[in-house]
C-alpha cells in the first residue's frame, strides 16, 4: 500500500519529515496504514449504526483536525496512494457489518496519505535527530497512534 512504489514511499517520507526509509520499512508501513484505516472504518461503522444508517459515509470516519491537516499536506506533495491495494488489504480483515459508501472508499487513499505524513512527522517528534527509523522507533510511534486513533 505504498504511495505507488518504493521510490515514491521514500520520497514521501523525505518530503514529510526528512527521513530515510528503505524497502525493509515498507512492511511495517503497510501494516501500520492498513491497521489504522481499518480502525477508522470500524469507528465509522459504529457511528453509522448509532445514527441508524446502513452505510458508512465519509463523515462517519473519525478524522481529527490534525489528521485533516496532514491530508492537506499530503495533497500538496502530489503523491498518490493506490486505492486497489488499500481495498485488497482491507478485504483481508474480518468483514464489516455495514457497506462502505463509494464516497468513503474514494477518500481512503487521501486518508492513507494523511496518515503517512502524520506517521513520518511523529517519528521526528519522538526523536528530532532521527534520520532512519528502526524497529524500536516504529513500535513507539505505533503505540502513540494506537492511543489516539
């Protein structure tokens, strides 16, 4: 689920937070974004159900102000995230009880991009001197996101 390949993935992390990532980071990145997108959809499902709807709309997803700002930053970088790979990975999770609206599905690549920008910047918040994240950095950042999303 990288932006569109390893070079784009590397370029995005460099642009977002001056970080050098390599193909070994790609699996951790894929797992992180996949898990967070699924978490957002699960909360969206709960919101849709609470409002007696049978479809998850874009406004059901708990996109915070900070994530929204990262989505805007991602758009400025003019990178792309492939929707097909996002949907393929989401299909491997337990099935949802509700349908995801086409509009919600169409927003997922931008949300994934925003999560990527937020992830890259979180590394720098945890360690401002960091240049190349290692396993312990990935684990720390993932725990922070698990607390917040």
